[in-house]
């Protein structure tokens, strides 16, 4: 709180709305929180840790300027409404588990900036500069500003009707769809994407990369990259002149670029497999062979010593016998 005015505003605005099994909407305020918090949260936890009770179907943290962790059960839907100016005041909000998570971010004047929905969120971390989202289905809508880094991992990602300005976005989802998205993503990385579609979208980037992805599809869309763009280890465009990626970019299986990508990717995977086999199978085999060779060499040396001792003994006995025979002849 920067001033008495901000504190008064907080007291008037901050709410935690919740619904129990009767579907009636109730609320906690800064004035009754200490008396009624046990209706919503489990007892015995720290002030910055909120474990939502299983009988709570819905909980909404509205402009609470919180700093801490929320943990919910699978049948609880969680909503966070917060201002970027407030988010910048602390390290992070952590949301673990829950049914559906909705996040609404506003600017300092309470104008809506950024909306996000996550189905089955397992680990979501929000701060003033970085959002890290792990969940099944992730959906982003509206302006995406005030967030420098965005990391999304899950089954699907949809970004729709969004004006976007992000320094770096790392996307690791099987299915990815960008519809009516415009703006800047300085560094955009897709990894392990089975489906990547751009629809009515224009994005500007300094760097772009696809790692272990199927060919992206561009429908009335383009992606301007100021340097070369990498697709499965193959460079498109020029490092200094950049490249334009759109529906005419040839990612199909018959293109020379795709053949190079496929060959490079296959060779890299083959090399990884060979190294893995060598590490797991060949090296232990070589080690066993070397140990056996050492055992055989030791056994051979021992046998040679035994044979040599035997040869010396036989020769000695032979010499003794020869001496006895000569003595008898002289007699």
C-alpha cells in the first residue's frame, strides 16, 4: 500500500467470493476474513497459503493483492482477478490443482488486459513479469501485455482475439491454435507440437523456432522473423535479412527443405539411439569382455608358471636320473 488512499480503496475493493454445495454466492472481506475464513479454507496453514476446502465449488480472489499459494481440489473452480500494478509488488502467486482456473489481469486503472483459462491446472505461477502455466487445456484471450515471459505446457493451447506484446513465449503443447492474434513476440518457441495452426494472425518476432514439431499450418496468416527461423534443425530465411513464414512456406514432405530436416532429424535421433545403446548395452559388454580378458590373461599366466615349474621339475628329475645312470655304468 503506497498511501492511505490506496489502503482505503483496498478495504472497499478486495473480496473473496465463494460458493458451497448450495450454489449460493457468498463473500469474505478484509473486515470478516479472520472470522469466516474457516468456511472456505482449511485450518492450520500459514497466512500466505490457502488450501481450499473440498466442499467449496467456486472461489474468486478479487483484487486481494495476495502473495502466496492456493491449493484446490479437482471439484473446485478457482478465479484470480488482479491488477498488473499489484502483481509487480510481489514475487508470485502459485495455484496448484483444481478443476478450472480463470485468471483476469487488469491495468492500474482497472481496464482489462489479459484473460486466461486453464482446465485441470497442476502448477500455475503468476508474477509481474513471468507466467508459467502447466495444465491440460490452456486458453488466452484479449490483450496480453505487462508479461515479459510466458511458458505454457499441456495438451492444448488456444490464443484467440488477442493483441499481444511478449518478450519470450515457450510453448510445449500437443495442439496449438492461434486465431486472430496480432502483435510482437520477440522470441517464439514451439516444441513437440503435433498440431500448430495460425488463423488470421500476424506476428512479428526477432527469433522463431520449432523443435520436434509437425509442419505448422498458416491460414491467411504470416509470421515475420527478423532473423532466420529454425524448423527441426533446418534454417529458413537469412540471418541478416530475416524471413516471412506464411501459407506459401514449404513444410510438406516432398520439399527439399523438409527432406533435409527429416534427414537431419533422423540422423540426430539415430545418433542419440546409438549413444544410448552404447551406453546401456555396448559399454557394459565391452567392460565384461575386458574383465574376461583380464581373467583369461591371469589364468594363462598362472598356467604358464605351472607349466614352467613342471618343465623345470621334469628336467631336474631327468638330469638326476642321467647322473645315476652314468654312476652305475662307471661301477
